[in-house]
């Protein structure tokens, strides 16, 4: 019984955290946050063909998916929004474990040199998709 009470208290605290104090609803992510999520999660998505392709505008997914899985990505500056297009500076770094091997085992961390590139994203059907993502 005690664990059930603790669960209910934890659930109520979770709900109040999501809603915020005095808030009338859940705070929605901004366009900027949604665009950044598209960029910073790309290394994880590279572990699966379908998920990787879904991060890109139709027909824009690079064929070298494995290379994207060996890197990490971080937005490194201010994005430039122009309607349904945004350009964003992206820091690309190595030292991450490739997720695209398909066997689920952690491998040797990549030794890719750090670089910075400008990526272009496009809003498609209300979602930010990557249009151009050069690695360097």
C-alpha cells in the first residue's frame, strides 16, 4: 500500500512539473528547439536506415549514413531563420561510439577531427527536416 501511495505522489509531482506552477498547459517547444533537436540527434538516428532518412527532406538523405553515426553534433551559434528555412552552424566532433553497426555492441570510439559546418533545415509538414548536412 505504501508503494502505491508513493507512486501516486510521484505521478502528481510529474504532472505538476510538466504543467508548471500556475501554468494552464504544457509548454510547447519553440521552432528553434525543434530545429536543434533535428541536428543534435542525428548521430543516434544514423543507426537505422529508416529513422536516418526520416530526419531529412525527401530525397536529401546522404548515402554515407555510417559516417554520420560516427560523429556527434552540437548547434554552435545562432540560427538564421528565413520563413520555412533555417541555416545553423553545427560543431561536428568524433569520439562517439558508432551506432550504425547494427549489432548493438559498443565499438571503438571514432577519431574524427572536430570541424564546424553550416547546415540547412526546412520545415516540411510542420516538422524541421535536414536539407543539407555537410560533414566537412
